[in-house]
């Protein structure tokens, strides 16, 4: 029987992280998992109730009664990957193919003068822009990003209707559209209208993953699958990509740095095993929050993670000194 314990944390975002959140501190829990053979690994449990996840307190309460939620199951799966690397004395950076990450812009207001020049100097090539608050202002941001020569991933978090999305997209110029790599969750999932949207631009599926009837679907109304190891069976997702000829990107869940590094481990593994399927990753979402003792230890070089202190996902000394509450 595995032993589970947790440490609750709070992350302070710099701004509203997307069109469905209010910019308030976010709660989650680090999970410590100990296996009988002496393996110890760490994972992150960071629910987004705004996106339909079960509340943190409810998931922890369920676990105390012996019930494991699907999200907790993924947390333990990621903790096992961490534990295996810790046993070997290796970090996640030694266990897969190096991956490039996009730069996440949570709010168009972040694009102040000089901001894009700074990203260019840091050698970022792709910006993921959260959409859906003010489409007119966001269209201006798209114009500036395209003019600066960045590829774009526009994430609407299903905030539009088909009509408002079509109106927005039709208002962009060909010179702007050519820089859009894909549009993610443009409006609530509907196979027919998504198929129409796919005729305008490449579409990526994220939050509606569980709403797709994968067994009955014959042709996917999207081109790209956003794989979030924090809440998704990765092996099953990869098989679906192969079956429907989809590209994929692995991203973190706008969660704790432990979660970001767990997602990075999966991104590197997928890149090594499926190089023709994988697009650039998105595992630097921890930058959306004020710096803490975890994020302060992360080392990056532009769009790449460069080194990790410790083993597995890192943070060895910090994790050792936390106060852990037993779950079972």
C-alpha cells in the first residue's frame, strides 16, 4: 500500500489568468507518495473548479476515504515518474528530448512597449495569448505580435460564440492570420460548428476533451490536441492523436512549479518517442505567478529549461523541509 501525504499551497497570479478566473490567489496541494519498495515521488494537485474540476478540499476528502479522483490518479502517475528518476539520481532533463516552450501572455495588457523586443532577444518564437476578455483590444495585440514576427496560439477558453469568433477572425488581415499557429477552444465544443471553424484556421482541443465522443467520431473537427498530464491519460491521448492524425502539444496546467516540471518530463518523453507528432510545449506557466521559493530555483534559457537542482523534478531540499499532512 502506498502512503500519501500533502502540503497545501497558495499561488498569487500577476493578473487574471484567463477569461474564467478572477485573478485571486489559487490553492493547490503538493502530494508526496511513498511506495513500499522505498520509492518517494512528488506530484501537484491543482484543480480549476472554473473549468469543471472537483474542488481541492473535496478531492482530498475523497482520498482520505480511499477514493481516488481521475485528477489525483494523474498526480500519483506523475509522482511515480519523479520517484523513478530520484532513485536513479537523475533529473527530468536527462530523460528525454529537449523541448522548446511557448511564452504565455495571460492578458493582452502585458504587451507594453519593449515587451515583444525582450521576448525576441530571449529567442522565444511562439506566444500563447489568452483571449476572450476584450476582443477589440486583443485584435490589436494580435496585430502587434504578428508585426513582431511571432507565431501565435490564441486560447479563448470557450469564451466566444461561433458568431463572435467568426466575426473576430474575419476582421484579421491575411498578414496577421499567417502567424496564427492555431486557435484553442474558440467556443463551447460542438462538432458541426467546430468543423466550420476548422475551415478558417487550425483548431486545438483542450478543455472539451472529455466531451468528444472518441469512439463514434470518424473525422476530428480539430487539428491539434492539447495534452495536460495533470488531468489526462497521456498514453490514451497519444493513441487518439495517431488514430485521427492530430498534432499534439504538452502543457502544464497553470499550476505549481512541481506541476510545471512534471508536465515538462512528459513533454520531453513524448518528443523523444513521437518527434513528428509533437509541437512546441507550454510548460512555463509558473511564470504567471509571483515568485516563490520553488520558482526561484528554476533555471531557463529563453524557451528552454536549462538546469534543475536536485533529482527528479527537482526542489529536493525545499520538499524535504515542508510540513506534510498524512492522507492515509
